[in-house]
């Protein structure tokens, strides 16, 4: 079996990153099915750990290139996340969260088997 890079951004009123990760996995279950652990989506990742290294500014042009490169280098079933800065969340959150306070954003990236 191979592996595919996975990147998922979640916005919402989450108490912690684990809540956002669980919601991302549930969405992936609905979108791509359970697939016995081989759907190639974030629901195949076992857990998410915080990325503690330096990374480009989310508003910069090369941020998503960096994210995809990192996701492609990760071992299967491993996922990491970055909590997005408040200014970035305020600017990029979905329309149904506009005007709401306490919204957080998490970007999950990893490698999922397919």
C-alpha cells in the first residue's frame, strides 16, 4: 500500500486541537468512507501532534508549498498541526463563522495510506 499527503484546515469554536482533529476525521469518514483504514484521507491518521519547528508565515506565498512538502515527507499515519494566528483566522474563516468570536483555526498535515 502507498501513502498520500493530506492537508486539512479546520475553523470553529474548538476547546483544543484534538476537538478539531476529531471533527476533521468525522468529515473525512462521511466524504471518503471508512475504507478499512485505507481511504487516503485524514481519517486514516491515528493522531495529530503539534508542529514545534519554525514555519513560514501563513500569509506568505510559499506557506502551502512548505506544508505539502512536509506532509509528503512524513511517515504513514502520522499527522501534525499548526494553530493558525488570529489575524489569519479572522481574514480566512468561512462565511458562516463571520462575526463570531472565539473562532480558532488549525491546519493539519500528514501522510495517510490508501
